């Protein structure tokens, strides 16, 4: 197993593990932070922590991916606390539309930007929970582990996030249903 080699200080094992973990971690971090540069920094911080704490990993308790996801989420939460607020429209997700014409494409991009902005306005833990659930397809147990909480608490985070998003996106309701 790579983690036991990493815990023993094997640089090659760490590089191999990094190749497996980096892309999914970056995707999660970008969804939580909404900014590629900040997401890259958070993942780098998480990788350093993985290297330093590899000996603590217990394969009986979690998969490496789940354990690392928790480290990434914690790094994102720490970075978010340290960041100044940014304009979420400027830092919105990569917006692509399959709309047939330029007007429809522009309308779709603006709608997606408003949705992205609404998600970015959620409190960090709610945003992390909703990102992991809908963006990464994580289970309640995986999210609970990543956020160091219980599945019941994750349900509450998701419920509050959904309610907040519904309120924020009420003006877009007709547009979203179209």
C-alpha cells in the first residue's frame, strides 16, 4: 500500500499517491473556495499535511481518498477563514452552456454565474457539504468524515444550504424551470 511507503518516507510513493489524489482534491477545493489559485494552495497545504501525518493513517478506519478529502476540506475551511470576501461573480465556476445561440448562451452563463454566486455565499461548511454531496457524489458518511461531524449533522448542513439557496434563487425559479 502506498500510504505505508509514504509513512516510511518514500518520495516515489508520495509522488504516485499525489498523482492519484491531486485532480479530485483540486476539483473539490475549487468548488469549496471558488478560486483556482486558492484551491491549488489548499491542496498543496493538504499534501504537505498528508506527508507529515502519513504515519497516523489507519486503513481500518478509512480509505486514503476519504482521509485525504477531510484534510483538503479542512485546508479549504482554514483558507476561507483567512480570505477577504471576493466578488463571487468574478470568481464563478467555469461556465459552459450547450445553448444553441449566443443570446441563449449568454443568458445561461449569467444564470449559472448567479447560481455559482449563491453557492459561494453559503457558509463554508454548508458549501463544503453541498459541494461534496452534489458535486462529488459523496455519501453522508463520507461527508461527515470529511467535515469531522456526524451524518445527522451533514443532513442539517444540507437542509440549511438547500433552504438558503432556494431563498437566494427564488427570482430565478421561472428561469430555472424553463
